[in-house]
C-alpha cells in the first residue's frame, strides 16, 4: 500500500540508545535535557533566534494567540488544514476568511486588505505546502493597520525567503512536527518568536501559566514536548539533509513528467521550497475522482488535501464564500512523496495518472 507519505524512522538501535539514556536519567518530560538540546540544534539549523518546542502544531497555534493576547476578528485562509481555523474558534476568536491566489494557493494579500475592519486584530496566513506567502506585502498591511501576524508554518520547515528563514517573518511562526511532516518528533511542534520579550511568556503558557514554580500569572495550557519525542527529533535531524535530497529528486521527477499534463503549485520566486508535498490540480472534481479511483485500485492512496474549504465549516459564524478556495479544494490531490518512495513506484503513479486523464 502506497500512502501519500511514510514517516521516516531512524534505526531502532539508535532510538533504543536514546531511550536507555532517558531511563537512566529518569527525566521523561518537563523541559528535559533532550528537549533543550533539540531546541538549541533546531535554532541553529533553521537560523532562528527563539524556538520553543511544544506537544503539537495545533497547541503551538493556540499558545501563539494567547501569547499575543488576541481578541476579536482574525483574517485567515480558508485553504488550510482545519487546525488553522479550529484553533482560532477554540480560543474565542472569529475567523474571517480572505480568499487565496489560484496559482500559489496562499492567501491573497489583496483580499486581506479588503477584509480589514475595526474589529480586525491579526492575520493568520499559511505557507501552503511550504510555499512562502507574500510576507513583505502582508507585513506592510499589518503595519499600516496595527495588526499582529502569526504564520501557520506547519509545512515550512527549512523554507527560505530571500535566503533567510521564512520563520523570521511575522510576530510568531508555528511549525508542526507531526509524523507526516518533513521533520518530525512523532507528535510535536514549535513556536518561533521574534520579540525576545514574549519568549518567557510563551514558556509559561505552555506550562499551565506557572512562573518560576511560584505564582500563576497567566491562563496556560499543558503543551510540553516530552523526552521520547525530543529523542526522535534529534535522530531525524541527523538525517535531514538526506531526507530533503531524496524528496527533492522525487519532486523534480514529478514536475518533469507531469507539468504539461496537470496544473501544479506556482512557487513564489523568492522562496526556496522544501519539497514536502506534491499537489496536482485537476480540471474538475469528476476528473479528480477518476484519478483517485484508478490510483486506489492499484493500492495507491493520494490525499485530498486540503478538503473541504474551511469557509464551508458549519461552526463558522460569518457566511463568506471563498470561491477560489472552494473550487481548488474540490480538485486538488497530494501525490505520494517521501524518502523511501522508489522511482519505479513513482513512475507507476505517473503512468496511471496519465492513463486516467
Ligand atoms: C497547515 C497546518 N496547520 C496546522 C496543523 C496542525 O499540526 P499538528 O498536527 O501538529 O497539531 C497541520 C497539521 O497537519 C497543518 O497541516
């Protein structure tokens, strides 16, 4: 069975060595030595100042909103994984959707501008499939309107914009280290915070709002990463160059063989992609279903991602219709891409897509 992704697992012997160390120390969670080591190594690898590891990407989003004390309306994209929007709703914020660009699949800054009202407090864009948003234009809009910017960078591990980390844009960026991601810690995530004065606050929020084990000044949650997850992260990080290279080769092969047959995502000219996803955009939903069926019949399972468009969720109060996002979400499929995928299987996938079209 070929799924859209397959988690990279380091050699079991190496993971066992780490587990032995954890057992020896007896320190299994609460900001342990491996979590601290991974924070240091990731900050260096990614080229960021402040990184805080947490239990998952959704928690990272929630901690970001709480750290910035957001209230009211937040402009976000309807074309994302549900967590981008549900984390807002769960924190009493009101998502206002701005439609996307049909080629880059990212939130369109022109629609952000049009959606701003007196109630708007922040913008939550997503670097969709690791494709950098129009970060400079979004920052200009935020500066003019006194808005915070939180990037959902769940897909943007090691993505560069003008040769520096994309994670350094906005007030806070949030990563997911879920097992399906390019870099993973089984479950996990991180906050990248640009304002040094907010770092301690976020650290308190991930630990129930407790300060120095003495007072509890903030409403916090439990969003701590544990040592077993950090150990996995340290081992995956050792292999990350190899993982990226293999994905890059697969991505280029897909592009070469499919570019003239199906529409693919337009990558921002200043963005260096991390090759974590390969989405194809079909002519219509019927065509998508045809391709999906032919692949499924051959035990190949691409993913309808993202589907459905988040402006269709029943629990959303504002009744906006984002036509572009609705249209794209009905006809986009992410194809299998992961380091262990061999070229023969990839060629089979490509052949079946060509045949079914
Ligand atoms: C764009 C986006 N945001 C947020 C998340 C949530 O991350 P996690 O699964 O680590 O909670 C995901 C997860 O797939 C995602 O794709």
